[in-house]
C-alpha cells in the first residue's frame, strides 16, 4: 500500500481508477488523523477507540477495512517526511465540506482524551493551512468538536 501511495504522489499524470483514487484518499485522510494521534507521541485509549469510529462514519468503510486502513496509514505516517504528501492529494480531490469534515475529525481526536496537547493543536492548524481553509472554518470545526464531545 505504501508503494501505491508513493506512486500516486510521484506520478500525478498516471490515471487511477475511481477505486484506487478512493483508496489513496482514504489512506491520506487516515494518515493525517494518525498525525494528530501521534503528535504527543502516545495514543490514549480514548483516541484508539474513536479513530476507527471516525474512519467508519466519515469514509463509510467496514470495520475490517478500517483496521486494514489504520495499519497501512501507520506505515505511511511513520515513513512520511511532511504533511504535504497527504494534503496535496486531498486538495486535489476534496471539496471544502470534505476538508472541513477532516479537520473536524482531527479536532475530535485531539479532544478525545480530554486534553488538547499543544502539538496536536499545531498539527491541526498546520493541516488546515495546507488545506487552504480559512481560520474561521478551523475555529468553527474546533467549536463543533468541543460541543459534540
């Protein structure tokens, strides 16, 4: 799966099938969520519990697919050198609402353990900037995550 992700980013002119594109976008989104989880270098039980739920509801995947996606995203996230690897594909394929939903999921993960780490906050803010979202959208998603906690 990691090879496919690298191929996706290195050869944008190559045409992917709709299914391959969806898999790559799911991997990019899951990798960004893992960036938030691992920003403080540990995954709490609350974060571990909410991550599959967020992926299942937001991406419409089965539990088995989500578990495989998390495993692939962990490898991808560990081997990544920057957030740009993931945000480029998302910018090219997601609309504003989908980007907002991704940021909302990131905020929900950050607040899952009841404590917002400064590194989680920085990761979400940087991702929001790379996704070309306005600051007001970032704050709106944060407030929504806090309200639904």
